[in-house]
């Protein structure tokens, strides 16, 4: 897999986000799998791409929902998505859930299982049944301009 190790600026960022968006499609295996990559920007900022992901509950969550979080940068980042929850399965015990906030070390790729049960209740859907969740790195990209969006549609 090709990794980007330099800072991305201006129109190069727009092009990269467009290209990265194509990697956000779910895999054809069991469950939906979505790939996210963090990119360092000018200054101390960082942003996850793609900028928008659409998850279809009728097709993408059957068999589970998984996020692949990739950090090709030289510093630790966090993937935070208020309104979504990580599902943790340990041994024979019932799965537990916690708010989706995952630390990703430099050069690390993390696979996270997202709870599909919480998709039915949080966040509050709009009139069309669509739920909207922001995602961002709270360490380096909490500004509104650096936030990306997950839309969960029926």
C-alpha cells in the first residue's frame, strides 16, 4: 500500500481527499468495512479522509461494521466520532460498547468494530431517517473546518 509521508497543502489536499473517498466503500466480504487515513496539514493541524462517508444500514452493517484507521504520519492521532460506539468483544462475555475514540500511533493501522445496535438510537435521525456524525482528530483537528462526516442512512 502506498503511504504519504509529506505534508499536503492546498489543491493537493483536495485531490487527495477525492482519491481517498474511493477507498471508503465497504468491502464485499461479510459486514461493512470503511477505510480512513489521517493526513498532517500545515501548522499542527490534521484531518481524516475521506471527508464524507455514507453507511447504508440495509446493506453495509449486515455481518458487522468495521473501520480501518490508518496513520502514516510521524505522530499519534485520534479518531473520534461522537454518536458512534466501539464494540469490544473479549472472550465469551457479552460485548461492551464505549464512545468511539481510538488512538492510532505513528505508522499504525487499527481495525475497530463499530456497534450497529447504537446506530438504531444514536445520534437522533432527521426526518428522512439519516443520522449524521462528525469525525475528527481532537488532538490536531477539532476545528469545524477539519471535521469530516459520516452519514448513516436507512
